[in-house]
C-alpha cells in the first residue's frame, strides 16, 4: 500500500523577501532536499493561500514563477505537479531541448557580430544619448529601423503606428493591462505560448482555448467561443505556431479576421517566426490592420540577447495608449540593446544572420527527419522546433521523465494547454544543442524512447 504524501506546506519567514518569490524559492529548496518529490501533486492555489493565510493572487504569482523556473507543470482540471530536475551526471552534459532557441551556428559568429556592432555604436558621436532615459515607444530612428525590418510582413507602416517594447513578454503584458481587466475573457489557441498564458494568469484574466487543426485556429470554433460571451482579445501565432509549427493559409487568416471583426475582437498576432519561414501568407495585420496588434520580435529568430519587439498597432491613438503602458511596465527598451538591433537591421546584418540561422534550422530539421519516425511528428522545414506525438501507451509525463534520466529535457503539452485534456505530445527544440553532433545524440535517444518496452518506462507519477 502506497504511503500517502503529506500536502506540501512551505515554511515562509518574514525575512524571505516578496512572498511570491519565497514560495518558488522554498519549492526549489524542498525539491533539492527531498521534502517534495518529482511527480508529487501540490495543493491548489486557493488551498495553499488559505493554509498560509495570504492572498490568492500571491500564491498564483508564486506558482507562475515556479513554472517559469521549470519546477512545476500545471494543467487546468488536472492539478499542479512537481517536475523532475534535469540530472547532470559527471562527464555527461545535459541536452536541453526544452528551450526554443535559434540554432547555434559557427557560420553565424554571433560573438563577432555583437563585438563589431558595439564598436560601431560606441564610436557614434551621439553615443552619450544612449546613456540616459529615452522615449518609452522608442526613438524615431529606431522605429524607422523596425519598420524596415517588418516591411516584408506588413508593408510600409507610418512611424506613429509603430511602438517598440523590450521583448514580446513585455509587449504582451502592456497589451493585456491596456485592453483587459481581471475576470475578462481572453481567447487563444487551445495550445498556446506559455509566456502569454503566464501573463494572462498573472493578471487574473480568464483564458479560454479555441480548437485548432493542422492549419491553426478553426474559424467555426472561434465563432462558437465568441457567441458564448463577450471576449476582449484573441491571441494567436498564425505562422510556425508554438508548439505545433502550424501555419495558417491566407484563406484561413481571412476567415479568422472576419469572425473577429463581427464580434468586435481585437487580435494579437504574434508573428515571431514570420520572417523565418519562406513563402509565408500575408500577416493578419495586413489583412485586418484596423483590428490587429502585430508583434514582430528579434529574440525568437535571431538571439534571446536582443529583447526587442516591434509592435504595429491600428492607429496613433492606440500607439499612445500602449506607449503609456510600456512606460508603466518597463520604462523603456534598453537604449544600447536597441541601438545594436537598429545597427544590425540598417547594415543588413540582421537579414544575413536570419538567413544563416534559417539554413542551420533546415539542416537540423533534416537531421530530425532522418532519426524520428516521420509519422510521429509535425514540423516545417525552417522551424526551430517540432511537435512530437507519442505512441499509444506512452504517457507524456512518463516520456519526459524517461528522457530526463538520460539528461535530455523536453516539454510536455501541459505547458501549452489551456484545455482540460492536453494531447499526448511533447515539443522538441532543435536549436539549443551546441552542434549537430549533440543534437544527433539527443534525437537518437528520443527515437529509441519511442519504441521503449512498456516494462522499462518510468511511471507517470512517482
């Protein structure tokens, strides 16, 4: 008979700092000390708030921080569970396929590009102006560079409709705080970007998933969701969707835009990978510019070091509102980082780097196609990740733990799901491996795991 696990109750001291951080810190230390174990179910946020005598929102922020650190997995309707840490055995380097990074490439020479770019920036006569506070929407020259970067996707954009944020997460937070208040309905794909989900939950918004297929959002499902009650926003990633890699056709995009317009829905289009893919259909912002807030960032396609996201909004009034929200959220995008982004764009460096990274992504996708059963996954030639469907009898939590025993980290569908029944699938990111040889080792292990005998599999709950 299995011994019943005592519910986790962290010991929080007065000098532990912000309570929400203390909750995440205590969970990390308790996991390391063995006071909680991988697979253990944690108390609900409300139960823990009552047990600790603190506000529900504080516990919600604490759990969100723990999820950000990779300590827990949470699924609506199922609960919150402790994740197993990635083991680091002596002599064996971990391969982290959980982080969706641009693929490292010797040909790209990121270090050299940064070094040369910084030399050019510090040599500028106006360098001292980068050492002070700047316009929260971005200086005109930087917005002009952003407009140039996005022209292929959204055409020529007046600068008064373009705002710069210090990364997509900052941009999303600014949009949500501007357009919604706690309790409002927010729609997104049934599988969605975890960063958006975390921001919405942190702000107390009611997220509802809209059904998807191999092309992305289903127009009929969006229509039903809109008829169910007033929704403020629709968040979607129509190109190389994270995690499924789906890309909407132009016809599907027009259908989605029509539904949104009929129901007064504002669309947040996350086009992080729009310039990465070749022969991409027009952006939603080109089809429906009056109801779409377009996000085109650099960190997902070039390097996480450039936390720069260009926001194209319907009109100048919206731009002013969002600039005010950005001022409240982050004050401004760091000027030196933004100057480097503009330098790369204006000198053509960003375009050349994107081409190099795209070539590397294509090579890594070919490597994956040669190692994994073709029918087992969905992807696109230029994508930095792929979506792996697990065979019958391989629960996703058990599959993740099985790979963790081999020092390989992947992400289960729970991290993306805003439905009660996530699919038995995991996301594999191909870019974080330092080289193709390391990636090949990881893919070989994943392929072997797919055919692992049931008798050797790790139980779903420890």
